């Protein structure tokens, strides 16, 4: 009797089927077999951006397809890890499930919903990872604008004693204001991305100084 093809319809679920397909590709496709975590980084970035485009376009079919492409990247990295790092997709899923349950005791345990969900989430992450600074764990590879938003959000949620602007502003005002600044920067020969990175480094220095001052009190 022929052995059932694990990549066919007899797989337990479509996710199991995808894992089986990826396993075959790693052994039977020359291109897939030679990929590494590092070589796949650009594809991970591209697929993430394409998911964002699909979300903003509002096309459900496009979003379904792009989420599949992004899921492939997760499965691909997990497969590579199973060959060299000692964990697989099941371990990845188990880890994130445990993390979500632990960080939502008011859902999976007892207690009421915290008044400040963001601050509570950050406090749990800080305790889990033993972080001592609001800046720890923020990816260096983020764009300047995204990293700046994350640094400021962390600074506030960690109650770092630093005076940050709070004047009300609307989304259109932010968008137009940023575009106007970019246009002025371009006209002046200034790289706006680098300018924000430089300013952000100064802000991060202020955050660290404020944290050190607060710890010394």
C-alpha cells in the first residue's frame, strides 16, 4: 500500500499541511534548502509590508493571501530552527500561548481589567525579562518614526520623569505636519530620516539620564 503524502488532503489540518510542505521543500528544493534565517530577512520585511498594504487597501482576498505569505515566513524560520536551534513551530506556538495567558490574568485567571492596560502590559514584560530601562527591547532596525513613537510610548508607560509634549493634535495635522517638515528638509538638503535618528538618540540619552536620576533618589 502506498504511503500517504503528508502534503495532501490527509494532513490533520491545513497548518499541519503547510508544515509538511515546508519540510519537503527544505529537502527537495535547492533554493529552499540553502536558505538561512539571515537570507530570509528581506523576504520577512517585504511580506510584512505587503500585509500592511493589504490592510490599508481593505481588500479581504488580498489580505488573506498576504497573511499566508507572512505565515510562510514564520513556518520557514521555525523549520530552519528545528534543524539547528532545537525548537520548532509547536514550540513557537506554545511559547506565545503561554505568554498571552500569563499577561492576561484578568481573562484567564482572577481579577478585574486594569485601568491602564498598556502600562500593565509593559510592567509584566519588564518583570518577565528583567528590564531596567524603558528603552530595552526596542528594535534598532525600526524606522526612525516608528522607533521614536515606541521610545515615547515606553517612556510614558514606564513613568520616566521626563517632560514630553502633550498638546492635543489630530491625525491630519500630524500627517500634514510631517510631510511639510520632510518637504522643507528635502529643500534644505537634509535627510529627514537621519535627522529624526539624531534627535531620537538625544531623547534616549535624556531618558537614560532621567531613569538614573530617579533610581538615585
